[in-house]
C-alpha cells in the first residue's frame, strides 16, 4: 500500500520499519518541527525516503504536495500538530492514528504518565481514524496492556513500543482488505489530558502515599523525575516503594521518620509513609538516600511566611526613610521666627500636607 507516514520517536521508527518489512511503499515521512530524537530521520536516510518538516501541516501548499504524492493511506504516530479536514482527506482510505490510551478515555497528551498517576490497572493501545477532533475518531482496534503495581513509565513505555508495530501492521492489512471496523467513540465517556509541563513534577507531601507513589513511578526515567526540596536544593526522586498495608497515622508530612542503611529512607505523607530508594540532588549523581531522621523535605511554608514578613518590614522602613530624606532635601532653614522656609520653587509643608510652586 502507498503510505505517507507522519511521526516522531522510537515507536514511530519501529512501526515504520515493520511496515517496510511487510512490503508497504512509504512515499514520504513527515516529522515534527522539533523531533524528540533522531531515530526516525536516521531511518529515512537509510531507506532514501523523502522527508518533510512543515511549519504548518495544514498549509494549503503542503496539502497540495501531499495530494500530489497520491497516498492511499496516511498514518500518524506521535505527530504533534492538529490535523484539519483538507489534510485528513488527502488519502482515499483515510488518515489513521496510533494512540497509547484506552479511548475514549485518555485522549490528549502524555497519557501513559497520566494513567499511572491515576492508578490505572491497564492502558489501551488504540489505532483509530482521525477526524477534526483530538483523538475522537472511530476506533479500528484496541489492545489492552496490564499495568502492574511495580510498573513505571519506563516499563510501560517499553511494552507500548514493542506492541505497536505489529498492531499497526495488522490494521493496515485490514484497511487494505476493506475489513477494518469503525467503532464510534462514546464522547460522553471521553476524558482529555493536557500536555505535562515544567512544574507538574513537584510532590505535595500532604498528599496520600498512594498518590505520591504513583506520581514518582509515572515520572521516573525516561521522564523528568518527581521533585521536592531539601532546604533550598532541588531533589529528584527516581525510585520509591509503597505498601498499602503500611501503618496509617498522623504526623508531619515530608519528614524523614526512619531509614535502612544501604536501602533508603522512610518519609511521612498525609496518611502513611513512603520509602525512597533512589534520589538525585541537583548537580550530583543518583544515590541511595541516607538523610538523618527529622530531616524535612518539601516547601517550608512557615519559613517562607516569616521571610516574607521580614522583607515586608524592611521595605516599609526603607520607604519611610526615603520619604524623610525627600522632605529634608526640599526644605531650607532660615532665621524667621524659628520656622523652616521652603526652597524658592518647591516645598512640602508636612504638617498641613500643602504643595506649592513659585516664589514664597
């Protein structure tokens, strides 16, 4: 089948290789304006395939270019631009997308991370037709992958990358044979997740152990890592352990309450504890934490309020001193009944708050 492939990253590269190995003709590859890695570009160079990197994939000139290549089917795999109707309609057999979410749930971006954060027990690998919505088109096929208690972003991503090439090739075969189903999504049940950005990775120690544990494993390698503070230094937490059977009690969230030499530290949360096994201070290497009992992690709100209060008092005093200096600057003493005469052009009479211009 004649295909134009829109994609990015390792899983797109493996999917493209699988399509080539199954005899499909790749007319061109369209990559992101800012690719996440070079794997797809290296493959296109190896197979001498034309590559396009449009600033706007929906631009009429680019749509005309795609149409001129006469694809039978277009495929998107982790391509980051929203497609509009003209580009969607450039192939007679449609435009399909590979999505690592169990549609109609988990539409949008970074859905593997969000699924782990939400303590899901499974995710869905979905291939669907593209419409003008975001991940809202008819489903062709969906494969369920379990999420185990100790799974992390890295392990789930690896299983996703391994499973998608064969799944996509199966769908292309069904479309070629005109046997591909079209299962409409239940839009009432649909959930949407936005792209995770800098700042989303910070831990709130007043959250539950379960939520903190899920956040740590959802953001670990190859993600940015969940973060907290140790004093004024950023602390990345790469590995942690939690057992729901551990004791539930109230104490100071974020405080180190125990440790096992060579294994890690126990930190209090809102409801229980969590065991940190691998951390990294900013500018340092990863290591097993061994902080003393009583060490506090996270933002110290009391300290911040006290510092803010000190700065406010300093600013108030500074403002008063500047006003006094300005008043002194604009008055000149003279021997006339013990009063202070203003300067010839401008003065402030502080006792009556009178402002004058001109000669006195």
